[in-house]
C-alpha cells in the first residue's frame, strides 16, 4: 500500500505521529503521478517545486510540535478553472492557455492557509462545458477503472486524480452535475454544496446562478474535512451567504434511524441502465435496513429541468464569456487589422466547438424576439422546479437517487451528438436549478464500472446528507473502492 | 423549431464568432435539434409564475467606500497581449 492510498484523516494522524513527513508524502504522490498520469492524463500543470517548499514548511511546524489543521501537509489538486496565484489557469481552453492569475481564488487561498499542498491543476471540459472531459482543448482524461472510457465531466481530471491516487483530495466545480456525475463514474465521493455556501471568487464563471465549488475525496469523512475549510462567507463574492458554518465532521454519526428519505421517481429517468437502477434500489433497501423510512415521492416538474437548464446556463455563459475578446488578457489573434475582426478571429480560434455552440444557443435564447419564449420561460420553469423540492422537503429530510443514469461510456460514444451528452446529467441538473446541496457516494459496480448514489438535502443542510452518506458508506461494503490500475 | 443557416450566421455575428459556411450548416442542424427538445417546456402553463433568476434572496451588497489594497498596474497588465506605456493596446477601432 502506497501513501497515496490513505485518506486525509489517516495521513493527518501519521504526520502527527511522525510516521511520515509532508515532504515524503508529497514526493511519493509526484512519483505516483509520474507513473500513472501518462495513462490517466488528469493534470494540465504541475507545481512540484512550490509544492515541496510548502510541504517542508509544514514539516517544520510539525517538528516544532505545533498543532496543525487537518489539511496541513496534505497534497491536493485543483480544477483548472480555479485561479491560483502565479500558476497557469487555463479552463482547458486555448483562450486561457497562457493565463497566469495574479491572485488566488478564495477557496485556493483558504486551503493553502490551512496548509494543504498544491500539486497542480486538473483537466476539465473547456470552460466546464461538457460531461466527459472530451471537450478539453488539450487532451481527454481517462477513467482509472477502464482506460477506454471517459471519467465523466466536466471535473474529469479532478475526479480521476483522486481515484488514481494522484492527489489525496481535489476541488471541482458543479454547474449541472460536473462534480457528482464524474464522482459516480470514477467511484469516489463528490459534493456540490448549497448555492452560496462556498465562495466563487476566483472561479472562472460558466453560469453564475448555478456554479458551485465542492470537494472530491476518497470518502465522506474527508469530504466533511475539506468542506469545513472552504465553506463560509466571503466579502469578495456577493452571492456567498453570511451564515454560520457548522463543524461538518461532527455530523458524521452512522445513525439514520427514523430518517425520512424520499425517492423521487422522476430522478430514475427513462433510458437509465437497468444495472444502475438495480444497484440504487439495493442501496435504498440497505438504508431501510438501517432504520431509515424510504418512500416514493414525486417532483413532477423535474423532467423539464434539463431543457430549462440548457437555456438558462448557455444564456448566462454567453454573457460571462463575452469578456474573452483578446483585449485585456488571454489569447489574441495578432493578424487582425481592425478591432472587430480581432474580436471575431480571437473568439473563433480561442474557443472550442462546444463552447461556441453554447454561446450561440445562449445568445439566441436572449436575442430580441426570443427572450420571452425561451429565457424567461425557462426561468419560470425553474420556479416550478424549486417549488417541487420545497414541497417534498416539508415531509422528508433527504432525497435519494442515482447520480448518473449510466456507467461511464466509451470515448466518442456521445461526442458527436450534443443532446445525448446533455442527457448524461439528467439526475443532477434539477438539483442545481434549485440550488440544493447533494453528494454522490459509490454504491456498487456494474460489470466492473462504478455506480454512484446521490443524496440531496435541504438548502444549507449539508450536515444531514453527510450523515446519511456516511452511515451508508460505513455499512455498504463500498467504502473506498480502488481501481486495479495496471500500468508498467 | 428549425434554425436556418441564416439564423446561425446572425447569432454568430451577435456572439462575435466567425464561422465557416460548413460550420453554419452543422450548427444549424444541431441547434435545431437542441431547441426542438427545449420546446418541451412549452407544455407547462406559466403565465402566473414568477421567474427565478437566482435561488437566493439577493440584495445589493455594498462595502465601505474606502481605498483598499488592489493590484498594481504592472501586475494587472501582465497577461495583456499588447501594451504601451502602461496602457492596453488594440488594433484600429475606427
């Protein structure tokens, strides 16, 4: 067993007992990266020198017998849409290929202050638009459970890195499922907190009313530890909520007797794989055995969430991505003789196909004559979707569903048909539309490929979904599955 | 819903994207398919429903009007493709 197999809390103990040092741990993870990343391709940028320097700093504190936070000395990776001061942040786009942020995203700053050691930046679908990481402008990332298959997306690099032991934990971002769907595909734990729980300052925007940063970890205990350090109000993000942050670790009690769990039939969509449904139903039986009360519920408007999302998110994206014009930062086409030609050429070369598709879709939905029929209508549908959740949560504590309707698919299987790719997020999108917290945990394997179970909570009630997910994880027999990555 | 090549060209211009004739054809087909699927939301009656642009009850957030530390000009211009004398430089506008 290598050091990369351990969790944050185990390594924390080992660091305190001096059974290892942060430097030794960090070096061993870089060795692991060197060995497996040529196959997985999770990382876009490595920051080895800076990482070893941070690790040594933590080792000094430990040697002096200082108390250190749980994340101190622990190697982490960040999705490449999270700004890191002095370290290239590309969004997997040609547009930002050489962009070096002059500041840290709030989450990056908080983790670094807590002593976490930044290893590097992780691959993703360009500007977080996609469900397979095939839309990266640089290269696709592969699924550690089967190198012929996608890791999911858009946080594919972040998730594959944790599954393959190339980081102890990572952060991703989730706009329509971009943490939970890949977590399901790679057999790790991924959480999207409530909208407003975690600062988005320094997260390169895709759809601002839906984006949320969250932890990707080996298990639920680690998830709580990372959430503890990134949650909370930030004056630099006016949508981050000023509200107390509980100690999420103390929510981890393996006891769900009497917990009322709703099973929304609409989150078991038509066309979902039979094996996925069977594993999720089995997990629900397990929750019942443990004393939870599980009942079928209905969220009648959720089947409309996907079409509404693909109007709202591209509309916001078309506005957010207007800033990439080649003027102040990022790629510029240098041959254009006038400024409008420069805008057009810069954007056409700088953005990839899916990004252009969504910009055009969003521009169309917002354009004169179509605004009311598309964008405004979608916002009204969003209200109906929220109301469904509000109503169900009057009688239930948690909702449970699959995190993805399928197991990981093969490269190229959906990349030519945008709509079939979009449907990969059927189980996760409604939750973003309502701004709720949700977590995906492993619940078994279908022909050797991981399946994820999704727990959805009330706004700002991350504690209850952490407790339910923890209780399930401890009793499921699927705690910390590890792929047998056969590489030379 | 059917989007023509001409619609695509119009939207591309609004989006400041240059697309080839071949691309316009591909996007017309794809966007038509996607928008036809979106039509599903028209099954819902929403005339008395308030829109949700944001899930949180947001108000304007102000801070004290006092000077705080900010990026030095040199730092702010580090990623700029072309500069001159501390300014951003772009090609001819008019």
